[in-house]
C-alpha cells in the first residue's frame, strides 16, 4: 500500500478531534509546496519530505505532534514551536484539543524547512556540480 493511502487510513481511524487535526495539518503541508512527498516510516508515522525530511506527524492520546527534523535551524516568527525547544536539531508543535492551526504560519514554516533542505543539499554537492557565482557577487 502506498504511503498516502496509509495516511488516509490513519486519519480515518482517528474518529475524534485528532483525526481532523491531522487531516488539516496534512492538507496545509501539502498545499505549501506541490513537490512534497508523503512517506510512511518508523512506527506508523506519516512523514513529509522534499529534498530531505520536513516533518513527522504523530497522534498521541492527548495531542497531535508535528516534529520538524531541523526545526532548531528554522525561523519561527509566529512562535509555532512549543515542544523540544531545548534540543539542538528538532522542534515540534503539539496541537491539543481545541487548538486552531495557523494555516499561513504553518505553510511558511514548511517552506522554510524546504529552503533549509535545499541549502543543505547544495552544500553537500561536489563543487563541480554547484552553480558558479560570478566574482562580483561573491562576498
């Protein structure tokens, strides 16, 4: 079964507020960039990627958690991150029953994660494949 269908089944199996929250979260992530890929990893976890992992979603008993693998490196002007704030890499957003998802802010965070992944890829690329920067633009 493909990952998107597994995520559909996960959401359908969550018949309370968590299913609706996960569905809204998923829709928002996918709307942020049409090239985002859905994956199914680890222990029944939806993962969204583009040029590297963006985030992992999990439904818990009392919350829905969206963990950004490189969240510590992302700008968060709307202060969406509310969990894992002391870590060196990941940051998470815990959504509780009744919480509203700030669609615009979440899309911006997803786009920032994609930008981070793309910059990371360019740094890893061999110098012969990187785009050359004219001398006058170097600093």
